[in-house]
C-alpha cells in the first residue's frame, strides 16, 4: 500500500495516477471487493457531520486526492501528493478494460444519464464491455432489486455517481453485495460524459478553479460550495 497523509483527521493515499491505475487492476483479481474514494474538500467537510461517510473514508481501501484543494492541504503539511481526478481514473480504467475484456458497470445520476455516459465510453473505448447500467433515482423499496441486478452482472469495475454524502456511504454499506471487484464513486462524471455538464477547461483545472466552472453551470450548488472557505480555514489552523 502507498504511504498516507492526514487531512482533517482522514487518511489520503500518496499515489500517482499510474500507480492508482495499477492498484485497481491488481485489486480486480483479488477475492475481496475494494472501494476507492476520490476525496475532495467537500467530501472531507461533509464527513465531519456524517458518521456514515466518515466510516467509509476510514474503511476505504484506496483514497485518492481528487482535487487541487487536497493537494494544497498536503503541501501545507510538507507532503508532495499527486492529483488523481476520479473522472480521469475512470476513463483510464475503461481504456484498460476495453483491452482486456473486464466487465464494467455504471450506477447513478438522473434517469437516462448513465445510458448516455455508457454510450460515450463505448465510443471512446471500442470493445468496452458495459454490462450493467442503472440510474441513481431508485426508491428504498427498489433498492433490493437494484442490488440483485448489480450482483448478477458481476462487474470488475463499478462506477457509482451519487451525491455527497450518500455516494461513498452507500458504497461502503453495500460493498459486499454489489457483486463488483472494485467500486469507485465518481460524483458528477456521468453528467460530463453524457454531455449534460461541461468539464472545466484545462487551464482552470490547473489553477484549481473547477469548482467555479461547475458552480456557473449549476448555481444551486452555492450552498454546498460554502464549505470550501471553511476547509481552507481548518487546514490553515491545523498546519
């Protein structure tokens, strides 16, 4: 396992994109299912008041630095950490899966979005074997059926796109019955792949302004984004 650093009481793996990709490919061949969390400031701040998400972060097999905010916090503590965006890791895993026949599943987002995301991934990675697609708008009474279909699909990689804090908490609680070898939460990635949202230009990603670009597309997220300055203040206080 890679070394880890502490950020607001949670452990983040010091791992590069290439090593995270290799880790996931190895984990696919192991008997125990594995959970990957793509950590960002909003997730860490939400975990402070959500016991389920906190437990998921502590139990996850791999926690990568999804955002510039986590990389900045690590550097404040004297650690050099690579950024591993969840959408990029997902696409790299899909490219690998297209070449070796691994089974892929997509679960989450609004009705119709996962299907469009699956079509986009198949177009980008010819031969990709997407065997399970399910939106995230299922009721508690429908959940057992969703879990049964996911388990029957027996995916190697299952990508889950739900809101924080539900996403990683839900994966943690259902990991043993999802039937997948590696499960990773990918937030709004399906919306980007489906064309519902645009990804920030590369220069904005470089300077850590993806949050601003997304806020411009989804102004209703402004309440959630209010956690970002609180994250900065907490990091400054603790380093």
